[in-house]
């Protein structure tokens, strides 16, 4: 008897041709594109959004309210990680990722079409907040589900390379969003953009939702999930997460550097360039566009290098570089801001982000217990984005306002790097041994980035 078409397709996710593998990568990462596309737009158009939904006599107060709503979505991520993550661990990667996409799309549509404060009063910011909470709840399991799917479909010895495309897809969204923003600034005057033009990129995001949905529906379940003999109940999953609370915390601190750096050089960078450094909108968008390209290049390089030399070596090296250079680099930029200086400094921070994240994503999938791999990854990642990444724009804005130091975001990034370094050393203690519940990853296997399923 010949295998069914679905069986053949499922096999292709782990043993297919390079072209088939990359097609699978495209289908699974398409949702990540939508998520980061909208997040970036919210950060870039923060000034316009604050004027439309949070009118205030103080520009600083209005901007802080906008970034608070932006950060509120990240507070929902841990809830999404627990509820949606355990759901994905039970029903499968494919079904779960379709649910996260639908929730994300609902939030995007809501934000795009909500009338301003002048039209519907306090209902306007309330609905924007609901949209952000929906997006945050969805994103809590989206990144974990995609990362685990990519790691489970990866060919032997290349988990780091394939898992890196989870973040790689987000960089494409940044480039597209930056290009759209640049085009709008060329075609429209500032008053038109402030009034309604800022909504156009959000409408574009709504238009691509059906395409992404079709792509994701064509996914096949991974062989690793189908081979699991036991699918944990919700109670069993929560119990496993509680037993491994120390591992979740360590994982979150490992993620701290990558999420803080990412939101600093992408979501916050345009506002930083315009409002703090007083560069032109076009300059800020151009820098952000090239940062997206740089991230896209360094992510798979970092993942592939971690496959060769080991996750720990790369994670420790890049964390130390971040500690030594984050503040000095931003201080150099703030002292005499120019387009070329901003480009150079952000490209350096992009190198740090790409190399570190390329190793961190597969490392996080490897240390999580197999039965709650998606939930565990998602919870650790969501805690980090809630505590570090999501509030990076607001914390950066506050630090600059409180200290008068335009390089103050460098203090925040340095703190995140210290946390990441300490967590990495703790996780890979005793010669590289990683403990996960009652199971563990042997020293050599963890260092070379090979997959060893930990058991609860």
C-alpha cells in the first residue's frame, strides 16, 4: 500500500528536498510576519496614535499612554503562553497555530478600524487596548509554536539554522513596514499622515490576513508530535510547568537580551531617531529598513554557527559583547547624532541581536520538557517580553526623560545582557549539562545543539 498524500507531505517536513523544507518554513512563519508587522507599526506611528486616541496637553504624557497600551499587550503573553501553549501541546502544532493566527488577525483588524477619540470618546482607547490584548494573548503562544515546529521539522544537525527563521520572518515584516512608511512620507504631507494616513499600513496588514491563513492551513503536523504516545491534559501541563518553574525563569532571563535589543532597534528606533535625536522621519525609517536586512542576515548565521560551535559558547560571547558595548555605542550616537552614526550603531546592535537570538531560540527549545515544549518555551519567552521587551519603548522614554541622558536606553540593554549571561551560565552549568524536570540534556549534546527530548 502506498503512503497517503498527507503522510508523504508530513514526511517532507523533516526529510524533503531543500525547496520543500523552505516552503514549509514560509508557511509556518507567515503568521510571525503579521505579528511583528503590526507591532512595528504601532511603535513607529506612536506619535500619531497618541494624538488620535490619547489626546493630552503634554506630548510626553500622550506618548507614555500609547507605549503603556503597547506594553499592555505583552502582559497578556504569559496567559496566552499557558492557555494556548498547553492547547498546542495537546491538539498539535498545526491546529494551534491556526487559532493563534485568527486571534492575532482579530486584534489587527480592530486597531485598524477603530475611530479616534474625537469621534467616540473613551471607547476609542478602550477598543485599541482590547485589540492589543488580543494580539498579546495570541503572541504568547505564536512564537513558541512556530519555534518548536521549526525545530521539530529541522534536518539533523541544523536545528539552529531552521529555528532562526522564526525571527527571520519578523525582519521581513520590519523591512516591508519601513518601506511603506517611507513611501507614505514621500506621497503625503505630515498633517494627512497624522489625520488618517498612518492607518494605511494597518489596512495593508488586514489585506494579507487571508493569504497567511491559506498558507498556514496547508501545514502538516510534525512527526515529532505525532510520535508522542501521551498528550498531556491541561492539568498535567500546568503541573509540569510548576515543577519546572526554575527552568522557566532561567529561560526567560536568557530571552531578556534578545527581546530588549530587538524592540530597541526596531519598534523604538524610529521614535528614538525622530523625537530624541531629532533626525528626519526618512532617515529613521531608512535606518530601520537596513536594520531589518541586517537582522535577517545575522539570524541564520547565528543559528548555523551555534550548530557548529555550541549554543553556550555563542550565547556567552555575545552577552559579554552587549555588556561591554551597549551604552558606549549609544553614548557615541547621542553625543552628535547623524544618519551615518545611527546606522552604524544600530547595525552593531543588530549584529548582537541576530547572533544571540540565532543561538538562543534552538537552545530554549532543547531545554524544555518534551510534553510541554510549546507551553514551556512560550511561557519563558512571554515572561521576558512582558518584563523586558514590551516595555522597552516606555522604559527608554522614561529613562531619557528622568536622567536627561539620551543614551540612557543603553543602561536598560546592559541590564538585560547581565541577566541573560547569568541565566545562560546557570542553565549550562556543570560542563554544559542542562536539567529539565526529571530529564536532562547531556553536556556534549547540548553544546553541539543536538535535540534530546527531556521528559517530565
